[in-house]
C-alpha cells in the first residue's frame, strides 16, 4: 500500500499500555469527554490524538483485563444521549490503521463464516455527523443523531438545509435511512463567509460546523449542508440481499448515497482488491471535495453479515480503515509574509511541527490577508491544521478559548516585503504592482534549474547582473541574449558568454514537460508537469484545454484545474515569445500527438500495452547516468506512467542501487522487477532505435 494510505502515527499494535490503574482511568475519562464533545460538534482533541489515546486504553485492557471500565471507549459508543430511541442500535465500527490490520480482519471474518467472503464493498468513511432519517409513506418525519448508539437527539428542524436528504421520497415507502451530514469543502468556505457576515467567529472545522449547524436553534441565518447515506433499516427484502443492492435502492428513492459521491463505492471479490481500492481512495482523498477520514469495508451479502453478527459495540462484518488524520492541532509560532514568482504576496503560518496526513507539517497557508484578519488567527493560538492528499496544509481556525492574553492581531505589510514597492490590494489576493518582475530572479533561476531547462552557467550572480543591466525580465528574454552583450557584463568574459549562449540555445530542445516545469505554473510541479505534457502533447493543447478537460488529467481536480487555467492565461505572453524563439512546445511520445507531430511516429512505445495504455512503473534507488527526476522522465519517454508507490496495480518496478522498502514490497507482491542497469540499457536501446534489444530486455521480466 502507498505511504499516503498507510503512514500512520496511530497503530494499536505499537501502542504502550498505561503503567498504573489511575493513569488508565484518567485516560478513559479524557477519551469519554473528548468523544462526547466530538459528537456534540466540538473538537477538543484532534483525531490522531484521540485514536492514539484509545489505542493505549485497548492495549492496557489486554494486559490488565480486570481494569476495564464500563465507560471505556472499547465498550461503549460515546455521544450525547437524547430522547429519540433508535429502531436498531447505531453501532460504531472497529478501526484498523495499516494493511496487516485489514488483512487480519478479513482472516477473522473468513474463520467466523467458515468460508471465504464472496464480496466486499469499499466506500468512503465521511467525517460528518451520523444521523437516522425516518420516512413514513415517503415523507420525512424525523431526523435523529446517533447519540450513544441507543438514543439520539431530534434535529428534524434543520433537515431542510441538507442537500441529498429529500423531504419527499420518489415512492411512498416507510424506511429509516442512515448516513452522514457533512460540509463539502466549498460549503465550508461559504459557511464561514456567511458566519463572518453575521458577525460571528468562523467555524474551525468542517465536522464541528456540520454538527453545530444541525443542532442550532433560532439561528438568524442558514449555512449549506450535505448528506450521503451508507445504510438503511426497512429495505424491502427483494432489495436487501446485499449492501450494494440496498444502497442502489436508496438512490432510486432520491436519497444521495456514498455510491453516488465523488469517492464512489466499489464491490470487490478479494482482500487484495480491497487493499488496492483503499490505496486508490487514499491517493484521491484530497480531490474528493469533502473530508474523508478513512474507508469502510463491509461484507456485501446480507447472509454473510447475519452469519458474522455483531458485538455489543460494533459489527464483525465491517471495519473502518483509518487514514492518517488530515486535521491536527498545534501552536502558531509566527506569521511570515512571502512573495511568489508572480508577485503574489501571501501570509504563511510557521507552526510547531506536527504530523498531519502522514507527513510532518511545519508551515501552512493562511490564504490571503483579508481572510487572515476575518479569521483573527494570532501568534500563540492553538490552531487547526488541515491537509488532505496533495493539498497544501491550511489553517482552518483557532481554539479561541485557549488564546493567550498576550496574543495580538496580525498587521499586514504596508509595502512589498521583497522590493519595498506598492501593493495592489484591489483583489483578495494581494500582489506587488511589479508583478513577475518583482520575483524575476527567483523565476529565472527556477527556469534554468537542473530539473527544468538545465541551463548550466546561469547562476545567482549572472541572473543578478542581467537584471541589474535591464537585459531580462522573464525566461523568454534569455533567448535574445548574444555573446557581445553578455561579454560586457562584470566577470563575464567572451568564453563564458559563448558557453552560456550555447547552453541557452541547447535548452530549446528540452521537451514540453521541462518547459512547463520551468514556467512554475502554480499547483503543478515536476511530476505533474510531466503528466500534463504527456496528456495533452502540445503547448497549444495545454492552453486551449477547458477546466473540464483539465480534470481528465490524473491528479487534477476542479479547484486545481481552475488555478492552472488562470495561470496559463497570465503566462500566455511569455509562452508565445518562447515559442517564437524556437523553444520546443511538444512532448515526444505523447499518445495525444498525431504521428506527424511525434518523433515516435505514434507507435506503441516499450512501456505501453498493445492498446496504447501506459504500464505503471515505479523507479526506486539510483539508476546509472540518471537523476531521480530523469529516471521518472525516462519511464514516460518509454510510454509508461511513473508512480511513487508500489501496489498490486504496479506493472513493473525498476530497482537501482540503494533501493529500500519499495524493492522489498515488489518482491513480496511478486511483481516484475528490472535492475537499474538494465533499465539504463533499455533507455539507450530505445533512443538508438535498437528495437530487438528493447524487446529482449522487457521479455525477460514482463511475462
């Protein structure tokens, strides 16, 4: 499984027990308070801290069974009780945190049933408020929270706000629908704007915002909410033979379900398929448009569920695979102001390092100054830090009740911190009036860097001299330089000038992916630039693509697509001038190219299937003659799709010197492995047109 899906700071198998009975009881009390607050819509400790606490409680109870408290989170479902009894208990789910835990659960289920589970369902675990919605003759009559699993609170009055939970079903049936009320990312932003407009503090966390809104009484404004169903009580028998059938039946009634969400619901026939789909959803969690904190896996058939049964707390036929928490709390140490290559001026939070979503986060975006002032986040605050997938970490709010008395409001800059020039404040996102010229040095150095256009000799001092002399302002200006002009610069003789001009000229032959990398388009990077170039083939296609077409590129969602499109419009004059100077605007080997446009003539490449689809290839370790970036580029030159993680869907693993766990993972999964030196030979043979040698190398590993 990928690091995205498996890296976890919470793993019960590694938790340490409490040493004394008093420590254990104090932990149980703390967990109970935190869970009660959580289900009431207040986050007092973040998910990872809570999971770690429960893990230690569970391990302690294994070591000291006599200590187990009747209020332990391993025995009861915590939550505020209400006066609405549930027709059937709304049970919690047991959690696992790694692949071996998932496989262990499947093995136990297999033994309990005495046979292999015929089918599993895999669906998102939504970070929201669990509710039961009662319909009588097709009309919504009652909505109750889960509460303690036996009784919940009546929140029917706020159900009118919830998209996906209709007031009237498509058929006059009586049924109880169970699911999660939550806020999408877009609705969370809109809700905070509404809160601010009404003079109230922002919501700090999407889940607490949804829970608080469902319980709000006589609030003078409404904020948007959504619902996705994951179960039901009272589904007609002919539609209840499996979980997937029940969910399909609910969708037919007009209820929004997990299967209809951007995450979807998958039916698998083996635990290997389950593992692969958990990895896939973990990789996409930042692109779903709403928060998920894991994946729920269930035995699909009702007969298997009934045979497996349930404990007093959780069903044995279902398990929750928890992702590393994408929201944590930490201390805001200071607020820095950064100026980007485009002149964008952004406040950035410097944090006490904390692990979020499986990575250590020491800084996070504060979006813009207007947002920062409205949120009133201050140095010294305990803040919520959120990260999902590849999304840049952001601060969603502060715990105002823990604010230090000395905390002061942040003062935005009066002038550009880099050049001391004027600031354009007409938009939410402030910019230096000099625009890209303000960050010209950084932009030029990035364009010339090894991973971009690799222009040797264009270092800091030369760039500073060029800017001081007024010879360049952007990358396109580099291609108008000549030896005579350069040789007049300080410390730049004729020989150095000649070499630099030659290196600049040679960079024109770099492929489109290097050009895109060098331009520094926001929300992209080296890997994504390669995928973009391969997907579209030409710069003309890149510039002409709509937001919808951008969303077809692997790894790009709607929000990122909009940013990229806007960036390309701004960069259009520079791109046009680069093209006029003869810089390559084509990605050789791209499937999108017509044969006349591509060096490869449109033929199937070595790392492609017969239908032209790419093989998924992981490069690990050092490859002779290639940097890490060049190794991944080579995969794509050969027609493959470069990946950073080894899974059951990987087609080939290239193993060089110094390879680590990825090589071990490939061996365990019995995947085809190609030694690094043979991969270098494969690349050289391909470039030399030695097709027979290429086939021989691949035939030895790809059966």
